[in-house]
């Protein structure tokens, strides 16, 4: 039987140097930052999901397949 591998990958890396935060992500991992004692939440990353039209276009433009 010939099956299609539908696995994916996720990674999230955060580097804090002094007062700077650097974030890199792939997949649907999500980074958020809590501030003001938990009263404020900041999104530090954007999900890479094929259901997002821009992400779908990027994937197919680069030869990827979405199934």
C-alpha cells in the first residue's frame, strides 16, 4: 500500500539579549509575551498554516503541495 506522509514540523526559538527579544518559528508553534502583570499579551510570532491564503501561496509558489 502506498501512503502519503502527512507529518509536519514545528519549531520555536526565542533569544533574549538585554532588552531585545528575537523570535524565529516554523509551523504552528506560537510565542506570546505577557506584560504588565499578565494584564497585556503580545503576539511574538505568526502561525505558518496552509489554511492562511498568503502561506498557501508561498508554499505552492515554492513547489510545495498541500493535501
